[in-house]
């Protein structure tokens, strides 16, 4: 049976800080028993499959790196109405998607979560490498705490 809350970690672990969402989900999966109503999913570069992951949920919490103009490592919690997407898509892969447009699509289909929260983390470095920058790695517990707060 599907749980009412889904926590999605988005990103690409081969691009440095772009993988922060997945890293935070990894941390939270180890304590999933503390959140019986939540499912934690490493959504990676899930593209349009994210539509199915959020479908029919009461709440979706999305963790991703976000270019917010803040200092590297800064974290913000916001809703879909608080952000304007500027993502340019090449439309060459089903793994390529704009999370804001996916949430809009889910709502248009009557399948969208009642509540959507983003945990945005300002990256320090998005380059071809495995692993987070030291700046973000040293703040992973702070990021996990932001998700824990959103789960209460």
C-alpha cells in the first residue's frame, strides 16, 4: 500500500553537488522506521517517472540542489508557487524533466499531492565528479533536519 507522504531525492551523483538530494534520502532511509507514513525514494534523474512517484500522495517533499543566489551550502524550504523555473530542456531523453512542470502535470491530471515542499540546497560545485563538495557534505545533517521538520 502506498504511503501518504513521499520524500524524493533528485539529482545526478556524477555531477558533484547535483547529487545532494539523493545523499539526504540515503541518510533518511536509515531512519525510515521513525516515519511510518513516509516513503523515501532516490529519484535520481527520474524524469517523467517522478510523476508516478508523487501520484496520489497527500504530501511530497523534494530535495534537490537549487541555484538560489545564496552562499554555497545554504538551504531553503519553499513551495512550488515560490519558484520560477528557468530550466531549458533539450527533449532528448525521458530522464530529462523539470520538476515544477511535473508537479503541474500531476495536478492537471488530478493526481498531484495536496502539499508539495522543496528543500533547495545551493551547490558549491556542479562538475563531473562523484561526491559532494566538503561544504555540502559537512552540512548533510542540517539538510536532513530540514526534511525531518517538514515531515512533522
